[in-house]
C-alpha cells in the first residue's frame, strides 16, 4: 500500500509496528487513545534495552525526551498543544507521530495561511445538496477539526500564526467550549467533542508579528518550544535517518560517505556561527540553516548524483547543492557565501585536505556560475 503513495502518513508507514505495540500495551490509556502514554513515547523516541521488548522500535524523532513527554501529558489533559520553534526543527513531524500513535490518524490537518477561513476549522456546505434538499447534517461538510471532535481524535493545525485573527478567535471557542454550534439547523445543531479530542498546533517562531496569538488563545494551549538541533551527533542521526528514507523511497543504491556527511555538518555549524556573529540582517543568509535544510541539500546532491552523475556522491556535487539551495537572494546571499568559502572553507581545505578540497572547488564553481 505504501508503494502507491508518494508519502505515506505515519500511521500507514508504521502500521505493523503500531499494531504490535498495541497488542503488548497493558498500560493505562486516557480516553480513546490507542496506545498508553508510555507506548506513545516509545513509538516516537524508540526503544532501549532496558524496555525489555522482543523487538527493537526505531527512533523516529530526535530531540530531548522532556519535549515529547510534556507534549503527551498535554494531550492527555483538556488543553491544546502548541509546538513552537524555528523552521525545520521537526515540529510537524512530531505532531504527525503523536497523532498517529494516539489516534491512528494524522491526516486531520488544517494548514494555516492568509486564505484560511472559519469554514476550514468548522464546516461548510455541499451547495448542490442544499439546493436540492435544503440544509441538513447530510449536506454539511465537516472540517478536519470537526471530524476530530466527532471521533475523539487529534486534530492538527499547521502554521497557526499565519492564519487571521478571525480564524484564531473561532479556535478559542472550540478549545474552551469543546463544541461547535450549527445555527443554520433547527435540530441536531451542535457537534460535541468526544473524549480524546485535542488539537496540536505548530507555529514558526520567525513569524512573530505576522498574526500574533491573542492572550485568550495562548491560555488554551500549553507551549512546547522545540529548539534548533545544535548537537552534531543528534543532527547526524536525523540526517542519516531522513537520507535512508529518501534512498528507500526512490529505490536508490548510493552510499553517503561519513566523511562527506561530516563536511556538510561542519559547514552548517560554521555558517550558523557566522550568522550569530553578524551585526545586521544583510550579513546573514536568508536561510534558517535548519536541519531540514541540511537534509534538503543532501537530498539534492544524492538525486543529482543518481540521475546526472556516475551514481557516486562527491564533494563537488554536495558543494554545488549547498550553494544552490542557500543562495536565495542575489547578490546578497551569493556575496555572503563567497566570503564564507574564501574565509572558512579554503582554510579548512588547506588544513584538513581530503573531501574539503573537492568541496572547496565545487563551491567556487557554483558561486561563479550563479554570479
């Protein structure tokens, strides 16, 4: 089944593992949860020898255990969960994994944009049915959030701060009252949330000022701030995990040399240090330099090597992908990268040699081509 999907949701991708965890789970489960809080944590963070399981459960989200535990405890309460952090910190992936483990459905999602309306979080109408038979529950089209309410599942709201204040205000009543009124109907005109319903929202900390959350809405959420991954070991694990998925999805047999991965990790570390020491936004790349962007650079290099190269990942290709992915503004970003290549990459190449030499030349060529 997963072979027929470009990207299978977590509950489909890990269906067999979730079935097994549910079969051995004897812990207390809140409301209509499919797994107990301990098993939810184990599904997200992976198993350890001390868990005494008959099989290994792979780690799927890489971050501090306390963030996952607080998220799970929040969802077991009557408050919503707001995952806040920079782009690429894994907020959406954590929300998907939690929804899959708790409800076995992570697809009840509303995407927050300037065009999101109140209908997207409540309900709309099938116009042809309304014209033919009038307004009724059968003619109503429930939103993903309303469906989550009716089934006692987890609803997700992505990029909450990108939606307008009207939409945010509508969410307040859902989180506080736990029901939605349908004034167009005379009978059966209230949808009540079933036990187990909750909302996981995500917000980009860089969107501050776009549509700030009201104090009333903030009170309905527990905040869990997801920091940028700064540990090289954790970041390496994340990149390897995602790269393995990419290779499997595309059925590509291509090795990622550990030395090249080290070059990529070190380059992002150096770029972040340069951004931190910059005195103005003009001296910073537009990129957030997140782990997700690092994965994107590696994915681009792998696919380029597979389709247009000799199916061997080389430092020159990796450098070209990095420059191409991060040079979003011209000439500002290109100038910053050129300075970085001559001031940081070139000295590393002279000192360490190895893959850095090819990385240096590949980056220079890419910058010259784009300039």
